[in-house]
C-alpha cells in the first residue's frame, strides 16, 4: 500500500489529524492495531445490558477549545451536557463541598467555596498565597524550571499547611494529573492551577452518548467520504527510513505501507516498540522510553433503582479509598432519565492499590463507597457489573517529564509525532490529543506549501490574575 500520509494510531490524536487533512488533496491512510478506533477513549456495546459503554468515563471542559472545535467539525458538539450551578461536588464522608465560581475577580472567585469546607479554615486557605502568586505569574519557561521538583516538595516549600495539602492539593493532583503529589511534576501541577485560578468562568461537561458516537463514528463518515482508507487490526512492528528520511511501516503480517509522511499518533510505549534500535538513541526518542504509564480501573454498575439526580461527584483523596470520581449515566445519557435504575461508572486512578483485588472485590468496595455518598444505594441491588482494567490513562507527569515531552517534528525527515503526551503545553487529556493531531496537520500543510492555522490557543488569564500575569510574568 502507498499513501501520501499514513497515520499510525486511530485514537483522538490520529483521527483529529486525519479529519483535518480530509480536504487537502492528499491520500490519507489510518492504520490501527486494534479492531476498533478511539484508542483510550473507545466504546463498545455491553453484551449483558445492551448499553454502549466507554473504556472509562471522561469529562470535557469548556476550556477544551480544540476538542470542542473538533466536535463542532464533526457535528456533535451539542452532545455535551454541562454541569450547571456548581463546578463540582466534593464528598468527604457525609460532608459535601460544592465548588462554585463566585462573582469575584479571579483568583478570588474560588475562595468562598473553600471556606465552606468542613475542616478547612482561613489559615489553610491563606497558606496558599505564595503558590497563588506563582500561578498568576506562570510562564511555560517557569513550568520547565519547576519540572525539576515534585509538587509536594513545592507546596511544602511555599508553606502550604499539611491539612490543606491533604484535603485539596492531593485530591486535585490525583483527579486531574493521575498521580499522587509526591510523584507529580511541580510544573505540571502549577500549569493546571494557573488555569483554575485565572479564568472567570468554566464548566465541566459530559457526553450524553458513548464516546464512539461522539467522535469516532462521525470521524469515520467524514474520512470515508473524503476517500481516506482505514485499516484495523494492523499492528506496526517497525518503521523504516533511508538516509534519514521515512520510507514505510512494516505490519505484523509482512505487509508494507509506504508514505511520504508518517504521523505516529500512538502511546510512548507503542512508539518505542516500532522504532529501530538506532533511532532509540536519538533525541527525543531516548527520553520517550522513560514515560511511565498511569493505570486505572473503571467500574460500571447497573442498579435496580434510581439512586438520585446527581450527575457527578468526587471523593476527597484518601489512599485507603479505591475510587476518586463517580458518574451516574442515567442522569447524563440522552434517553436514560426514564430508566428504572441508575448506571454508575467510577474511576480508580493510579490503580496500583487495586492490582491484588479481584473484580468481585472491586465491585463490593465500589458499592460501599457509593453507599457512603448516596443513602438510596443501601437499599439497592447491583444487577450487572463490568470492571475494566486499563494499563494507561495517561503517561505519569513525574518530575522531569515536562522537559521530555517531544515536539511534533522528529530528527527523521517525514516522521511526525502526535498524542496527548507530546509537547502541547497542556496536561495529557483529550484536549492535548486534538491539539497534537492538529499541530501535525499544520506541519503537513506547511510541507504542502499551503499553510493553515488549526490549533486554538488557551484563553489568557482574566481579572486580577490577568493583570498580575501581564505585569509580573517572567
């Protein structure tokens, strides 16, 4: 087979790149190792219930500008259900803290919500003042400097109280960046915090359909209409170059796929398995092998009755707990509100603590944790359960990882990289994946002599935070 462009990997990054190139006049082929597209955001039909379920539940933010633009292009942006009235609900035992954005200038708009937390005092909140000042002045250069130390080390150095570290920072870190504070890059955490405190309005949303229907199926339709070719169950065993220029990929069955440009939109581990030995010693490939996957476990439970009207809540982080966040799909999915029972999906993030547990033990513990939040669950029975064990949610943003995230271009002419783990100046996420896919497409348009701008930048800080950033950055 021969194409102008071959995209290895049919996840969000690969599909975003392929869809962006659909009217370029180039012959595009997508090669995917599995039998389905979607990557770590894939979906399938559960045989027992007949329901479409995702590999794991995902959220979408209003600040996912590129992801939302991608959905707009696919015609599915209206399938996002936005959480209204509050940003998120945090639970600690029987106590509930609703985080809201109040009518105050950033970064003051979050403080009233912190003040309502049961065990948080003003001394805890004010202990974050040095971290807050740092976040408002943050630049990408500073992110890389902070990348040398752990988030826990930075917070302690800045004088944040141990209590607030345990209550807020540990919860935010595991929920957003998928690693404990002591294992997280300070730069990666500060980048997320800077956006949290710097914008006046933002919200969490959920797809009211399975992710495959949200972006996979409409992407396939667009690619097929454009004449693009999709090959499933096609595992790449190696990439081949001559005189420093990409030539072809070799598939497991012996077939070769030649192209003028290859976009590798796969995980770091998959990429390393494809590279010839000589390439692995090149920058940036030599650092890619050091990325550590953050595993998670997703549990889906079908109850025999409705448990409430909440869409989503998270637990204050406690290493002794299993799950971090919960989603009642009967309050999210289109057409599910009239169902007799709730369908709750949950995430066990950085799930090493669940490795020794059986599926039955995970289900039993998850049910107990749901009962602690929703009293109606104590009278309910589980009719069906599915446990998905996922080797990698995202690559762990450990200290040093931000500096090792590779650029789109590589030392091999004609080989581009895409994926949420590449250097997008964003946390690894669906937003980062689309950003990277569009960055690769931009590079191809430039090579074609018809440059286009696809990637949308992040919003600039606003209010007091914006003034400080403009006058104090650097």
